[in-house]
């Protein structure tokens, strides 16, 4: 795989035609776990320039409801593709679309509970994510957000437990997220854009970019020809199954602002 090139070397004509920005949240637009004012302003500036802004995250349904309502975004995809939410301001209506019906989610929850118990029994230092109670479809195991950082070998053991149960497992910068089902960030992003914005991403991928920071962003890096990694992705490139085309000079939230500035300079 070809390693990403510096965003500063990218041609202007790529960004002049961009119609929207998809972005991961944790360690892509956050710094030290928080979103700084310049990142919120960058999202506002992108929307003011008539670009779509859509977070694509592993974070839970409860958080995504608030994000869709209160952040300067057009929609949000959560739990690594388990659903999308879009808030219709004029109708005061939250549109919620899930990959799986509620009955299937309930059955899968029982299977995930068994995996949870196994992980906690076998991996000292691992913990269920503090945001688990707000989740609709997946199980998040914390390996560094609110616990002492686990070594890579222990993180891999967590992944192995998920896969032993035939669950999908993806490693983010803070969690191992696992679920049952064929969806991922990319499949739900395509569904969102088709159903809510009448955009066929298979035909229009060049008109959008994605910003990410971790191996679980690989489906998005693979799909979007102009995807961008923020600089802290460099520490995890050896785990990535697909690379973004470009990488920022700055890490985390400052890297996202760098992406926004690159686009907006040509609008």
C-alpha cells in the first residue's frame, strides 16, 4: 500500500469540487478527548459554504442523538454503521434508521453480553466503555480512554475473542468495537446519502472527502479517493488495511481544521 502524501502537496482542483466532508470524531476532531472552538468553527464555516458535514463514528446512539440535534452537522452515522440519525429542524423530527430491526438487536445483545463477560474474565485491565449504556447495537471495550493503556498484544486478544464468536471487531484509537452484522461505516454512509440527500456515492465519491485517524476508518479510506488522515494516524499505519490519499501536518482537531482550511480556501 502507498503511504499517504502531505495534504499540503495536494492539487487545488481536488478540493475546489468537494461538496461534503465526512469525519471520524475521536482523535480526528477531538484533542485530549475534547472538541475545541476552532473545530466547531471549522464545521460551521464548511456548512456556511454549503458543504455537507457528517460525522461517521463508533460512538453510541445516545451521543449521536445529541450530535444530530446540536452540532453544526447535517447528519451522523453511529456505532460504526449500525444506524444514521438526521434531525429535521423545520419538522422538529429526528429521523432514525438502523441496519437491523429492534428484535435482531435484542438477540445480538445477548450474544454480545457473553463476549463482554469473556473479555473481562480473560483480559485484566480491559473494561466496558463508559458509554456502553447509550449503545443500540454494539459492544465497546475500552483499552485506553478511561483505563490504563493496554499493550497491543492484549488489544489483539480482545479482537480474537470477538472473532472467536464470529462477531465483527474493529479497533479504534480508544476502543475495540464489536457487533454482529454485515454493516460498517461505509455501507451506512452510502445508505444515508442515498435516502436523505439523493446522492449516489458510488458515482460521486470524488466530490466528498473523509477525515480519519485509526484502522477502523479503513472502509472509508479505501472508498474515497481524496480521504485524509490526521497526522496522528502515522502511529497506526501498520495496522491499517487501507490508506488515505493524504495526511495532515497537524494531529487531531488541528488536523481537521487544516483540512477545512484547504477546502475553504478554494470556495
